[in-house]
C-alpha cells in the first residue's frame, strides 16, 4: 500500500490516514508509560512513537526486499519489540 501510495494520490491519502491512526495509538500508549515510568531525556512521547513506527516500517521494507538473515534478524527483532509493547500494555492495564 505504501509503495502504491507514492504514485497514487488516493491510496497515499488512505495510507497517511492509517499511519496517523497508528501513530496516535502509539503516542497514547507512550504517554501512559511516561506517566508511570518516565522517558529518557530528551525524548517526548511523540519521538518514541515516531521511532517505533520507523522501526516497523523499516523492518517491513527489509522483509519485502529479502534483506533478512541471521545477521539481520528483522522478524525476530520486531516480534521481541512487539512483546515489549504488550508487556507495557499489560502493566498499564493492571495498574488501572
């Protein structure tokens, strides 16, 4: 979808809307984590959510281009990062 969005305005608009929703979701999660645990200086919640988004988009690009092997374990790294996000979500749910 993203690749098509580069050359198709309608698809690009849909991709941007989905990316904003994903970013809003992540930013909200990071803001919750920030209230409980803080964030390392100088990061703000929007910075962290942008970095997470870029990690996943970059990882997906590597997978689609076939740039993944033992030296670049993209899927494993993304799964582990996803597990970390779930762990924080569960911690937040238990604390509510």
